[in-house]
């Protein structure tokens, strides 16, 4: 088990800057997820860490050792790919044992380690089968077993669940998290799936255009985004443009003139009067009702009309038109909630403490 440190890493492919001055530290035993849209540089960064790519500039350290010029097998990394990369002509046993044989491990030890990891992942009964005889979830477990059996210093996973059906993906990601914690392997996981990142990670690295936008715990990334990109990319969010009008010191509130009218925001944020700002709040952090709620000193109430309704089972998602702007609202347990339909006149209550201010 080692820590991983990336210092000022750049990766150029001709004129394309795939990575631009990336700094990152992954602690021992930590699960860190690289999250971002396609082309943001997350897979390139993973390949630099693995040794498949040598960076144009910068350094990679495992603990205090500079491994920038070392090959993948010299770094002792376990790799799990999106397409699993299983040998079709080898049995499950031989696929798992492949890395051990390359390392010239004794046959008795190979047998013990392969059966041990197969038992851990619940695939003992599959050892004599071939990859084409396995389901997608079973193939994924074999790929994980092959990476784990070599006792890697670092495990690197490149969108390993993207080829699985949604229900299987949920089950396998839970297994990966439990397994990583049980084995305490330093792990770096690449995905573009925000929910996957929130569920799996100790910390998330949000990337965009080859740069790191923000690093933080899932809670910090979701509730305290530092940039508009992070706020918009991770989960559903409302983004309202506005300009600070003034401060109400007695109530510790900021008054903002916005696209939906005057909005009150908790003043525990460092902003200056008259600044152009963006108001950020999550759909589940507001209330909607057909009856106007009682006015209070710590909320904003706006009137609008239901524009669209989406029933998602455990969530009812509604878009409320307030003038030219749309506010997204999410209601949990819709069976026990007030019923809404398009064209309904409604009132949206936005607590001042639930709004975050960003300056762009």
C-alpha cells in the first residue's frame, strides 16, 4: 500500500493539451475518483499514473519514489479496464493467474492465491469456464480478481462498470467499494457517472479540459462546489444569475436582484456588494406548494407555473416557470406528497441558507 503524488503533470498530443499542470495526492488506502466528461483528461491521467504514458512534463511519485520513467510492471499496479481485456482462449483460472506467471511465482502459490481471490469475489465455481461463458458481471469480477491477485501497490480502474446493465452496475460498484476497504488498497477510479463517483469515493477529483476543477469529499463536491462547472456537472442544480443589491446585517442576509426577482441569501459567504453572481441551489432543497406559504425572514417565495413533471418512482421532478426562468424541484416519496400537473400555479420557497453564491 502506497500513496500516489502527481506534480505539475502536462500531457501533450501534438497541439492538444490533454493534461495541463495537474497536481494530485492520493493517500494510502484511499479510493479517489477522477470524474469528468469525455475528453476531460481523466483516462490520460490514469495512464500517466500507471506508466502506460510518460508525461510531457511533470513527475509521478509512489510514496517518495519517483516512478515517472518506470514501466507499469515495475510500479506494481493492478489495472482494470472498461472492456475487461480477458484472454478469450484462457479459462478464468488462467486469466487470473496470468500476471503471477509473468512474475514467475511458484505454481503452488499461484494456486493458493488464485483460489483465495476467487473465493473473495464469489467466482470459485467459474474457474474452469471461459470468458464467453460468463455474464458481464462475472467477467468484471474476473478482471478485478486478476488485478488484485498480484497484490498491487495501487489499483487503477478505468470506467470498469460502463458495459454493465444499470442494476448489475449498482451491485458491482457496492462490491468494489467493500472490497477496496477490506483490502485497504490505494485505488484510483475513472468515471463520467456522477452517482458512481459519489457512492464509491473517499474523495472526488472533478476534471475539465485537462485541468482539476475541484478536489473534495463527495459531500463537499455536491453541497459546496467551487466553480460553476462543478455545480452544473455533479447532480441536478438550479443556477440563477443575479447582482448583489445590499446586506441586511440585522438578519445576516444578502439581498440579490436576480432573474426570478429579489432573493435572500445567507451572508456567511465572502462576497462584495454590486458583484454579479450566480445563485446555486439543489432541486431537493426547495419547497413547492399550490398554497402560498407564510412569509418569513429567512426565505424567498416566488410564484410560477408547472411547466413539466417527471415521475421517477421515488422522486417527482418538476420544472417551474418563473417568468423566463425555470426552477427545478425534486420531491421525494411522491405518493405522500401534493399532486402536481403541468399548468398548475404554484409557489416555490427557497430557504436563504440553502443557496450558495458563486462569482463565475
